[in-house]
């Protein structure tokens, strides 16, 4: 499944600015924000990354609790947060990673003198080797 909706608990302490956010059905999925808008945005991001991680690990994603079944919390409220893990997955797969390579010193000197971009050259060579010809291929 790619679309999920889970209840999030937003709590605030009197005299302390901001909100903490937790997901009762997903232990370990927490975030916070200085404003309600920021907390909502952070909740969406935290939920998306948490569920993406569960999908990647092959963990079973629980059924979300019905909002009416959750216990009321003083100084807090529940709201539903919707995420799609497809865009999260795409973003994670397209993140740049750092690879350490070993090559002869003379080759590094020549490439530097030619002002070659090592990352671009390596990407191009890997795509050729893997026969990936679509620029947008992941």
C-alpha cells in the first residue's frame, strides 16, 4: 500500500511554546514543532519516513486506530495525518551518496588537470556499465 492515514497526538505544555507529536499506533514515531503549522509539517514528514522504513524492513504496518477509540489527552488533541510513501521512496532513492574510490595517482592528476567532475564521470561510467540509458532512471 502506498497511502496511509494515522491519528497523531499533538501535545503542548502550558508555558512551553510548540508541540510534540506522537503516533499512538507507531511506537518510536515522534517529532515536534515550534508552531502548529511546523508541527503538522514535521508530523507528515516523520510519518512518511517511519512508514517508508517499515516497508523497506518488511515490517507489518499496523491498522490505524479509529480516532473515536483513542483516549482523550489533557492539553492535547488528535488529528489525522495522511502520507503517501511513493514520493518518500522516490526521494530516498534519488538521494546522493558518497562513495570512496581508489585509483592510480597519475589518473587522478590527469583528471584534475582536465577539470573533470569525478562524480559525473563515475555516474556516467556506471550507467554505461549497467546499460542504463534513461537520464531519469533510478
